[in-house]
């Protein structure tokens, strides 16, 4: 039984087979050592398991291109938002304008990078949707109609976008685990988004962390944004109740401290449902 011949035959049918196995490629290269440790009778089972894992990844989770296009949609949303805001000379005070110019430039670079990454991987970057930042799904009469005339509304919506973006990237990390190069770059964007959220929280004069009590940690004060913070009141991590852990003072950890210590992920579907009100048909 020649495992390499089997793999070569599969590649004739499915040219992407080798990529499906990557990063298991190293394991295949060392198959002679593997073969010396298992009996010939066990080889079909081992091969079957390898194939099952390679092909299951396609249906069990979004592909890399899907994840990057999902991230690109979020970056389009943010870059368009800040491009409009910084182009408005009356909405942002002069003392905080440099923050938002930096954030705007970061978001624009994220868009360019993701477009390039998707094209390099052989995919097609999605085009930017038309956005309705009033949250009216294109009617321009949503709950945030004064977003570009009222600085308070602008800050609250910016905070919602950034907090949601951080959780969205967090939720996709596991779907990129088999492509470590892309994962590294996406995590770098995730870290910058977190800095944006912290900067806006500083401007807003609230805690840099999402801190919940027994209810949601929605720091915007807008009940309409409650769903964006759903799950942040969670105190269980890997089945461990963080509030039961000892604090420095010797007492148990408060709910506020427990929730602030961990950021909760959002799934792709959750995020798409959250931002759809800002996308015009």
C-alpha cells in the first residue's frame, strides 16, 4: 500500500486536496515514521480519519475567504462611518479630532489590506454596501438620525461599532486556526480595533473595559444597542465561575471584575444581524 500514490490520485480529482490537508502536510512528510508505529491494517483507518478532518473543515466552519469578506464588510462599515464623520467640520471637536483621524486612517488601511489578502488568496473582495448610519435599513429615519449632527450620538454609535468589531474578530479566530499567516494578520487588526474601542471609551469618559453587573454591560446608554453587548454578562469561562475565584483582597471576585476580565465572542450570524440595519438595500 503506497500512501503517496493514493494522495497523488486524489489530487488529480481534487487539486485543492493538498491545501485542505495543510498544515497536516508535515505529518504526511513524516509518514514513514508514522507507518513504522502502526500496523498496515490500521493505515486505512488513519487515512480515513485524515480525509474526514480535511474535508469536514469545509462544511463545519466558514472558509478563509468567507471570514475575510465578513471582516471586510465590518471594515467598510467603520471606514465609511469615520470618513463621513471626519469630513464634517462641525461634528467632532478639535481636541478629539486627531483620535478619529487616526482611527479613520487605520480603518481605511484595514480595508485595503483585506481586499489585497482576499485577491492574493484567489478570492473576490466584496464591494462596499451602501450604508444608512441612522440605522434605518436605507430609510435614513432610524434611531440614530442625528449621528452626524450630535456628538454624543456619534460617540455612542462609534463605541457600539468598535466594541462589536472586537467581539466579531474574536469570534472568527477559530475559523482561521489552520491558516496561521492569515490568523496572525487578522489578530493584529483585532488588537488595533480594541485600541480604537479603548480610545473612544477614554473620550467618552467611561471604563476602557466592558463591565457588566447582573445585566448587560451596555455602556452607551442606548437600549437599542443591548443586543451588541449580549453575552458580556457571562461569568463562566470553560465552566469555571470566575466570581468564585479569590480576589487580591481575599474575598471572591465581583461580577464587574469577572466580566471585565474576558471579552466574549460574537458569531458571524449574530454580527450580520446586528449590522444589517445600517446597510441600505
